[in-house]
């Protein structure tokens, strides 16, 4: 058990460690205070309690004083306990379609990874299109993006990371010094981030946002509509990203023969395509087609779960293998977030909060979109993007009601920017993985990331203003 | 036949420390000064009035327990007094009993003392049949346990010349006591409120960890079952990381015993330590440990009587300057191991203890951890050997720590400090995000 002795003064250590308890105690006191006071005009007692629970969960999600999933469990306990929703209503919300869609997507991604199909496709594409130094960087960037259309961006980053690291080592790039090393790893991270917002599958945040939307209004967004709405953002950001990378990290090496050798060896080591890879590939292909064309009629979760059952029918995966890939914490976190969002909506608290806050600053629906997208982009740099959704969605839905806007617009204004966290390693696992390589430092990432974040806000708002009305999303 | 070392040749070379014993006091009697009397009794022993024997109840034939009477002098000063050895026949002191009360007299004066009864558990055995007295020995408020009686130096040409212990654990059925046997012993001592602190020690074994790896299961088990403070006497490990780990696994106090300050004498008297560890490593390890463990919990023995007093004084100065508390046991020669300097009298060594108190105080080292030990004169007890007559803050704090609440507080604070200070490397990999 390697240990370190913290030699800072004891009073400082006590303060640092005690802060957590102090904050938790303060939160508890704040909660009791809000619960004890009379509700302000226009807010029901249940709404006031819902806001008290929301403030506690919001603080815990931002500060990470307890794990995100545990905060959601706390919400599940408190909502019925303080009479915001009945116990039955609370638990039934956990059976939301979004939760089961996320579960299905995790299992499908697990099957792709486990079968070796993901690694094979990635290696083949890099070998085929990575013939030159710029070509290799470009293929990593686009490959990460395209793979993130289909499986979680976190899984893509984790899958491609060892390959990129092997390439960097084969090319003898110096960690922290080599521009090309920085280029490769930031390409990987940004590819995952931009690709991750393209569909429902890039991350679980979009299904979560849609889940909250569905529970708090009679509206929904299907797979195809979402992808259509976000497509220009993805294309423009991929283009901008490519040029920003080329500008900030000019290639400082000549040949990449060693990298090609690494990829060739890897491909040879994989042998021929196995039955499992073929079968998983076919099932995944059919699943995507079904999501695109039958999603509205059958529901995304149903299709995902049907594919999962098919995988097991053909013995393509074992449950033990899948358990490695299912993040039960995320499932719990999302269930709790949907319950909290629904509690705020049904008690009238969301509407009341929206009236009291952003409504004072926003005068037009366009400003609502601009403000929410900005708030989301800022928050997502510092906290889990799923937590950002959980925090902003209830207020956003309330706000859309105040302005008579389609709640789908506000959902998109939160769900899309929530995935666009470029600047900090704690923003998203893809960034953290890139920094963990030691080829990229936080300063490099922040310098390039800030440019991308500002650009993405501008691009998103331009798309919303000029493109969305064309596809029927008017506000 | 053991080799003898002539330590006298150093006697005149080093100046004796400054004396601060009140000459008037010395002229009259040592009886009224608990520190002086403690040293006197440890050096000269006492005779016991026949009428007092039954009431005293010595260890008799108990295995592992030194013969001697545990007496409490004034200011709650415990002392283990030899009473059966040949040299005690000439002692000027006599322990007498009158009407259930005890006193010591030197023929001119007398002072009332208390008798600390031998623990009852000494007469019992573990479930495996080993006498508790062989595993754990009570010295004041702590129980000393040596889980393995083995020392690789024993009976070799590098054996410490002063060593009087039977550490040839390679033979016999109980070379090593099991964790359960040690736990049973601690529990037995706990039941009699005799185990405020546990003191684990180990002989030399060749390894980079200084013996901590061997002691680890004992330390963990004791910490898991008892709220006792734990001291470990080990050897300086090769790497300071082991010192961090020693603290992290629950050790509250650590001792790396230098024994001899004088470099030349160290090499001669402790050839094994000198050759395989080195005096410099002792000092370096102690210096580092003092930055890891709480103030006043890193200690090192300097044997009084194996080197000239001036040399011991220099050792005290070195140790206290690096935040280490010197512990000064008086060397009692055993048969065939007569390596001590002569004469070893209270007049000669009392000033050394006086210096100990001043040096510890001057360097701001806490005196609250090394306390209530019957076989050494603690730094705080040594205050009676200086001009400082007042019961200072240290004495007040120590009296608080001697209460049940004080002991619990000490344990709680030590545990809290460890919780705050120790960071396991694997923890940094845990991210609260999911």
C-alpha cells in the first residue's frame, strides 16, 4: 500500500477535510430553512419543497461532495418524503424510456467492444487513411467523431487511446514537447466530443434531456429529428476543429512509417474477421436503421432492448462481459434526475423558478436560447454534462412555458451544448484521457479549447437562428 | 566467553555536564526528590523488610518478568526497584510496611511510597498454553511485547555487547508468538487497565523494512481490537517510505534505538548495527521520522553507563535538535557482559537527566508521550533534577492524559491526525465523478 504523508499544517488539513462536512451541514440547514418557511406567492408548498430538494441536489451535483448517482438516490428519497410526488409516481418515473434506452445503448456498445469489431474498424481506417502525418491525425480526428455517432464518446476515447499512445511511442514523440503528439491526442478528444453530440448514442445526456422533456411535457424528439437538427453544428465544428488544430499544432515530424508498422502489426494480430464480429456488426447495422426509420413508431428503447435480446439469443455476448460496460451509476443518476425534473414540473416549481430568474434577463425566445446555451457551455466545462442537463432542464422547460416556446427548442439548446466541453480535462472523459497521456498539458488544452467553446456557442446560435426554422423548429 | 569492552578510556576525555542538583538536597537525602530517588533505587536497589515481603508480592518465578518491585514514588513516579540481586544487599534503602502502608527509609529519613501490584494476568496462560508473562510485561502504563524472540545478531560476532536478552528464538517451541496469542495478552492486560499503550519490539532481521513488515499483522490486529496507543521499537529501514508506512498502518510512536552516541564506541559495542545499518542511517531515519510522527513520539534509547556522561549529553543534544526524544535507560550489566563505565553513581548520572529535561524543553518537544515508565527516568520526571521546581504546563497536561478521558482524547487525536495526514496513493485514482 503506497502511502504519502501530507505535511501541510494540521489546521489546514482539518479545514480542507472539514469543509466537506461543513458544506453538507450547511446544505442540510438551508434545506430545513426552505422547508420551514411559508411558500412565496405563486408557489405551492409542494413546489417550495421541490425547490429545496433541487437546491440540495444542484449543490451536490456541482460540488461532487457525494457521487452523482448517490445524489440522485437522495432525490428519489426526498421527493416522496416531502410530499412533492407520491411514492408510486416517483418510482414509476424510474421506468422512463430514456433510462432503458441508455441501458440498451451501454449493452450494445459493450458488445461492439467485446467482439473486437470496434478495434478492427478503427485500426483499418487509420491504416487506410493515415498514410501521411496530416492524414493520420485527420483520420484519428474523423474516426473518433464517426465512431462517436454510434457508440458512447467515452467508450470511443478509451478504445482509441491505447492505439494512439502506441503510435506516439513508435514515432518517438516527446511527451509535453512534441506538437504532433499534442495534435494526435487533442484530435482524439475533440473528435469524440464533436461526434458525441451528433446522435442519441454519443452520450447518455441527450436521452436524459429527452426523458425529462417527455415527463414534463407532451413533446418528444426522435432519433432522426435530433440528428437532423444538430448536423450543421457537427459539420461546422469538425471543419473548424480541423483548422484550429492545424493552426495551433503544426506538424513537426516528417515520416510516420513506424506508425504504419504498428497499425499493420495490430491488424495482423487480429486475424480474420470472426463470426462474432460479423454478427455483432449486422445486428448493430440493423439497429441503426431501425432507430432512424422506426424510432418514432416503436420507440428507441424498445429497439435497443430488442437488439440486446438478439445478441444474447445468438450467444454473441455473455452477461458477465456486459456488466463491465454498463455504468449502473449513470443509470441511477439519470433515473433520479428525471424524477427531480418531473417533480419540479408537476409541482409548478420549474415555472416559478423560470419566472423569477432567466425571464428577467431574456426578452425574446432567441435570447432564451442564447442564454441557456451559454449557461450550459460554461457549466459543462466544470461539471458532469449529465448533471448540467439535470440542473438546467427543469428550469428550461418552465421557461419555454413562460415564453410560449416549443419545449423541444430549449431541450436542444441545453442537450447539444452540454456535450461541447473542449477546454478542461474535468469537463469530459475524452479530455481527461488526452491529458493523462502526458503528451498534452492542461494549458495546451485550455488554450485551444476556449477558442472551440466560443466558436461552438456562436455556431450553435447561428444554426438555431437560421437553420432550425427551415426544418420546422420555429421559435 | 563474551568480549569485554573497556569503556573507561573515554571517561576523562569528555567534560561532565553542568550540575544542577541542589547540593543541600544531596547532602540531606535523596528521599524527598522523586527523580533522584528513582535513579538511586534503580542503581542500588532496595532491601525489603521481612514483614513487607508478603504484602509486596514479587514476581517470584514468573517467566519473562524481571525480579523487582514496582513502586510509586511521590508525584506518581513509578520505578522498578531491584530487590533480589546480590548488589541490593548493600543498598542503604529499606522497604518497610507498617499498618498496611509502605515507606522507604535510608536510615536517617523516610518517605511513603505506594506498591504497584503485579498484574494478575501474569499467572495465567493463553489458550495455547503460553504464560502471559512470557509474552507481555507491564512497565508502568504500557505493556511491552516482543512477538518474535529472534535476533539475527544473537550469538554471532556482531551481537550487541550489552545485550542481556535471550533472543535465540530459532530454538524452542515459541520462537514467534502468533497474532492471536499477542491479542489475548493485550486483552488480559486491558481487563486490568494495564495497557494504556502497547510497545512492540523486534530484534534484527535482514530486510529492507527494519522489521515493520513482520510486525504489520500484529499492529493491525491490535489497532482493530483495542483503542490503545501503539509504540514500535524497530530498526531504521533502508527507505524512508517504510517510515511513512509504519505511521500509516497505525503506529503512534516509533523508536530506532541508537543506544550509543559516541561513534567509536557505537562501532565497538554495536558491531552488527554499525556494519549493517550504520550510525548515520539511525540519525537520518530518526530525523525523517520526526517529520512524520507527532511531536514527542519519535524516540531513541541512549544507554546510560555504556559511554561517558559527556558523550551521552552530546547524544541528547543531537537527538533533541532533530526533534527526537532521548530515552535514557540505565545499563545493568549481566554476567559476562561487564562493559559499563565505573563508577555509575547518582551523582555522576543525575546531571545527565537534568540536561535531558532542559534539552527536550528547549527544543519544544512534547514530553507527554514518554511517561509513566517504571524502568527509565522520563524527561518530565527529570525536571526534579533541575532548578525548575514548579509543576509546569507539561506536568499538568500529563496529569490530564493519565485520566480515562485524557487517554481517550489522546487516542482520538492520534487517530484523527493519522486520518488527516495519510494519503493512500490509490485514493488519488478514485474520482467522485461517474
